[in-house]
């Protein structure tokens, strides 16, 4: 497979000057690099799906040894290991050795990032996100862009749903309890006192519910989500974490919860921007709040206004919005059509329409912002 890209990209004679910004050559070089990265991402996805990284994490291996551990064909094992080595993901002891005698090692840090879902540096879900999920709905996305319709959440395959939940898992486990304690001391004290209830709206795979239950052993956590598949995943994760007695999840709308005014904390994590009717959801959450209680939102950390060029994190948020969040939000009509890039002023406008006051919390994170919402009359 060949393509016409600048000689510089193929290792040929480099031009005397770097390509002029805005030129065809500059964009060609940039997209070649993006294509190379995309192809390498697919090889990582292959390693994850075949269990090659856990197998290699057990210890250094030759291609035949890895093939035996992972139960794959030896010739494929050799090609994959060589590619991973030239990409800098694994190391090799002796390049000059016979191909099947070379021994490959997955460095401990790389093993952590690729095989430990609880690590704050876990990256495997981000690999699964575009390849295992987004790519599968491309025909539907093309149709949606032509017709103005959306793409239902159910159309995105199970791999994407799991990747979404796992992507934020380390945030919930490592940061969320501390953020609440530091920025919402009154809520933290109420939850520590015992007998409190927490509602986790759009709980997904349940990792946020589990983290909240661990942080506040005296509280009960009620998770709700519209997607039965996510609820089933959450129930399995909750049972595995030993939290089945204190955390419940159900496939229902927050407005149908039936526990108005009973919650000291209501949470919506990384989900409001996906919803067709965010104001309706916020109103339902407001009804769940006990007197003096608070609603906690986690939303993407994007700039206060549209600017070009944007930081890499906002470039990522926009790409996810084009491929996932906006189409999901437009699947239900009428739709606010928010998209991933929900800037603070828009969030505050939604809150005000729902009878809530929103305040950004002093939390520093590359991808997330936290907001505290309280009833306007409180």
C-alpha cells in the first residue's frame, strides 16, 4: 500500500525550508502524521483485543513465546512485535538476532497504561473509543449529517459504551472524593454524617456510584441511566466491588425516580451535554434535592469562548462532538443540540432556565470542569 506524501514524510530528501503554513504541503505532512498515528492506534487496539499486552506483561517473550501465551499465529505475533518495537511501545533486546530469537519487553509504565484500568494513566479506553466504537457508526453519521437527524446511543456498539465508562473511571476513583471534600465542605460533612442519599443520574457503567459509595460509607447511592446495557454493566461492576448492598442502579428516567426532595447530593457526570433536553433533566434533578442540597455537574473543560487555534484538549473535545456527542443529542427531538463543547455561559443559561444557580468550582483538570448548582430560591 503506497500513497503520495511529501518526501520528508517517507524519509527522502528533506526540503531546505519547512513547509509554509497553510500550504498544501504543510497539510499533507500534518495529515500523514495523523494517518500514521491512526494506524498505530489500530495496532494497539489489536493488542488489546487479542490480550497481547497482558500476555507480554507477564515477562519478556520471543514471538513464538507470545504466540503460545496469547494463542495467536506465530507469524502474526512476530510482525506485531516488530511493529510495536519500531513504534516505541515495546523494547527489543537484540535487533540483530534471528527474528524468532529476539526477545521483546513491555516496560512497566507502558504495562500500567495499557493493562491497569484503575491507573490514573490508563489509556486503553481512549484507544477503544475511536476504533471499537466510533468507526462502526460512520455510515449512520454520514446519513445524519445529510438529513439533520441524530444517531441513537444504542447504535454505538458495546465496546464504545464500556470505553466511555472506563475513560472516566480513574477520575472518579482518584479525584472525585477529594474534589467534593475540598470544594463542597458542607456537602462533604452532610455525606459523612451518615444516613445521606446520593443520586447518580446517567450513571453509565457505575464507576462514579462506586467511588461515591467508597468515599461515604454511611451514604446510599442510587444510580439511574436510560440505557439498559449500561445498567447491566453497572450492576456487574457494583457486585464485583462488593457494593451491592449500598448502591442500586435502575434503567429509568431521573424524572421518574419517585424520591423527590430526598437527596443531599445529586450528580450528573460528563453526560448533560449529550442530552437532547438538558433543561428538562436539570429540572428533574432539582426536584430530587433535599433542602440545602446541591447538584454536582462534571462537564468538559473547554474555553469560555470559541478561539482558533485551540488547545489540544479542545481539539479532542470537538472531534468527539462531531463523531459522538452531537449526533446522540440530536437523536431525540426536539433537541438543544448542545454537543461536547458546552461553554460555561451556555451551562449557566440552562441552569437558570431550570431554576438553578450554577457556580464553577475551583478544580484544575485538563479535561473536566466541575459546577455546583443550587435551587435559585435557596
